[in-house]
C-alpha cells in the first residue's frame, strides 16, 4: 500500500491528504438490517482507474486515518 500522507507530513500543495480527525463514527449501519461495522476503508480512485484502499482504524468510538509511519 502506498504511504498515507497525514497532516503532519510536509505539504507540497498537491499531495492527497487524510486529516487527523475522525472520518466516521458509530458501530452499526443504519436501516432495518443494521449490521455491526467491523472495518471501514477509504477508496481513492485516480484518473487512470487505479485504486488505493486506505483502511481506517477504530479508536474512541470513531474511525480515524491510519497512524503515520514512524520515522
């Protein structure tokens, strides 16, 4: 998976970024079936049709961008 760029990384002004805030919250989908949510992913599609899946992490009742790589 390509590196996820987060708010703490240097900004070149054009790089796709995932903010360090909760992107979703809750544990069940709405509607009559209301299944329990076990995973959430952000899917990014580029103009050439390539896709990158960014799995979000559950923490404090919300779904957050992944932790930035250490280094």
